[in-house]
């Protein structure tokens, strides 16, 4: 992480906790938090562009304040103490503000966290925010557990919100299943051919 000159990590942590000298407000859906433009600019070209235009309020109306707090904690300390509880929302912010290290951190956590109920939401998240590793893992998980995933609340909720991404997800799952089936069939053919060769040799 690029730190403002003369501000080692411990000092930045203290600065975050105290809010001393803050010149920017991060306005979330349910509250706002003080921040320092020097830190934001050092971390993100998106923040730099916003602040260059003289903005003193960074509006994040689609996220609760606890998620924005974790974003700020990462920007000041390289750490995300509550990653487990905010990873999906934090990934959205990481993508929005071009924080590539944070985005990768969130993506890796979500890959490890895949289960029946979150597979479809994670597929949608991966498609919307260009997360190739999460997309691959979620599609593979979907293909292996198709029936329980299609019966999950995650599928139903995404279908109600917006069915359009589910068309692409279904296509990707079907394509993966066909590919896997083809590999399996090829394996069977190869095994059959080996048996035939063995029989020929024995005779």
C-alpha cells in the first residue's frame, strides 16, 4: 500500500480511529464517516478524480456504514477485520473504486465460502463485477449441485430481482456440464480402447 509521506501504518491506524484532520466525509446509507483525502488519493485513482473536482463528500448510498468502515480500514491499514461478514458488498466497492488488491482478497474469500444458498448470488456478483475466479468456482459448484441450487432461496431471490443474469448463468452451467460429460465419455472410450488392445495382445 502506498502511504502518504511520513505516515507509517500505525500512525494511519491512529488517524483513522481519531478522525483528526479529516477533510472528507464518506456518506453511507445510514451514516457517515470522516476520512483523509491524502489517504484516499494514495489508494485509488477513482477517489483522486473525485477529490480533484473539489468534492468533500463521497456518496455511497447503496452501502451501510459498517461496510464503508471496513473499506476505510483497508485503505488505512491493509486489513479487513470483518471480511467474512461484508465480503460481497466490499467486493462491489473494491470494483467501483478500482482497489485491485481488496477485490482479489474478497474474491478469494467468496470462493472458499461457496455453498448451495449463495452459489447463484455469487454467480451474479461475479458476472457483474468481472471476477473470473469466483465465476469459474461458482459455475462449477452449480454444475455439481444443480438440483439443490435450483431449489435454493438464493435462486428464487435472484429470479425475483432480475432474471436476466440467470439466463447467462444457466448457459455457462450447461456448457460446463456438457464439457465435463464429454471428458467423461472420452475417458470411457479410452478405457474401452485399452481393454480391446489388451484383449488383442492376449490373443
